[in-house]
């Protein structure tokens, strides 16, 4: 994954829309893949590391993306959080996985709006 452009960066946070507050303590894994010479996807997903959301629902320490990254995957381990807030039981959404494209040199903030039976993501600022 090489390029003449600076690498893209990624951040995220989780808001529990059912409770109206941040979702702290959720593990988040970051993976990436590069682009071929024609700009298409190339190579397998490479795990880069992860973080856990803080009390404000934010991950302040996600790993940097390698130069040449074209696509990013965030995997949110929502099961333990949802199970804990509902007093146990099997959550409907044990994990949420989001794949998205990135542009070199740009910052990509991808918030997750979470509830027990649904979610939404968007490109934030």
C-alpha cells in the first residue's frame, strides 16, 4: 500500500439513541485494505488494532492507517454493551461492521448511532 499522498485518518464514537447518551466500554477493531494501480481494491483485509470507547463513547486512540489505504472496516463489538444495559439476554446486534472508502489525506469521522434493534452510521466531521 504505497502512495505519494498522506494517509487518511479515522475516528469514531457511539451514541446510544435509545438511552440518549454515549455508549462507553465498546471494543472497536480497525482493519484496512489498499488499492491497485487502477484504483480498485487490492489485497486482503489487514487488522490494524483497536480501541475501546470511553465514557463519552469516543475512541481516541485508533491506529493510523497505512499509506495507500482505500477501504476501512470498523467492527464494533456491541453485544456485551447491549446485553449489559438490558440486564442480560442475547442481544439482537452482537456486532456491527461498517466498511467505507477513504480518500488520501482526509479525516473520516464515522459515528455509530446504536439502539437495541437497529443502527445508523454516517460520515461526520
